[in-house]
């Protein structure tokens, strides 16, 4: 169901650099369960698989990758056909991502400061766009469009999604940070029409915004 309330950007506890590292790791583990339950990697994998089939091999960067669960999952699905790396500004998140093995390279980089690391065929971004104000989101999309393709997976702001965000994290995680941030994330997120408007304002001609369960959108764009 649609949410009529206007978007509100409320700071999330996970974005606080002063967050205790143990609480941070506990929250990352909770988010990993949510990502698995909501099939975040699968949403991104479908268009990635088509790109890989066309090119034979793909080099991709997962922006603001957090604990790296989506990055690792995509690496496992693709085998050797996808050379994927992840970046984040949080040393705690990166340490957690590296501790999970699989040989994926993770490095520290704030995607909101300056140009994105180059040399990639595609940029991915999962559950990060809703952390940004509209001008910041548009700027990030423009910079992602320096690659040949971009894929953005994020929450859809709606009433039912908000109800799920209240209930599900309390069942699958003991993290108080996740319990609080899950609802804030939905309030911070964009609707499908708002996401499409962001793509238009970023100059992403031909971009597509599709809906996916549970209450996610996938924004895809390819250089023509």
C-alpha cells in the first residue's frame, strides 16, 4: 500500500561513527539476516547475470557495502565470471566483511566524497540510497553513471513495508540498533515514482525502476 506521508530523512544509528563497535557488528549480523530473508542479492543477480552473459566477464564495485553480505553472495553466485569488490567508509563494517572470507577485496572509501574508484564495468548500490538527501542521491547516481551500467536496490516507502520493518527485525535479530533503524530506513526511503524522478534528474536516460518483493525497488541503467 502507498504511504502518503512525505519522506523524512532521520539519521540512523548505523551512520553514527561513534557507535560502539560491538553494537555495530551485532547490527551488521542482523542486517545480514534481513538481506538473506529479503533476497537482496537475488534482486541484483538477475540483471548482473545478463550483463555477464553478454560480456563473458564483469568487473563490479559494490558501493557502501556495509558488512559485505550482498557482495559475498553475488561473488558466490557468479563464480569466476564476476570480479566484484566492495567499499565502505566504516572500518568496523569492512573488518566484519573481510572476516567472512571468500577472497573478495574490500577497501575503505567514502562514496560521498569525490569521484568513485574507477576501472569498473558496473557500480552496485544496495540499501544505501535512502540514507541520502535528494541532491546527494542525484549526485551519486550521476557519478555511478561513469560506468557502463549501474544497479541500485533499495527500500520502497509504504505503510505495509513500515509494519514489516517494525515486526520482522524483532523476530530475527536481538540488535536494538536494527530494531530502531529498520523503521527509520522505511521512513527515509523513496517511493517508486520518486526513484524514477531521481534517475531523470540525474540524466539517466532509459533507466528502469522495477518493484520486487518485499517492498524493494531496483533501478537499472545501461550506457547506450
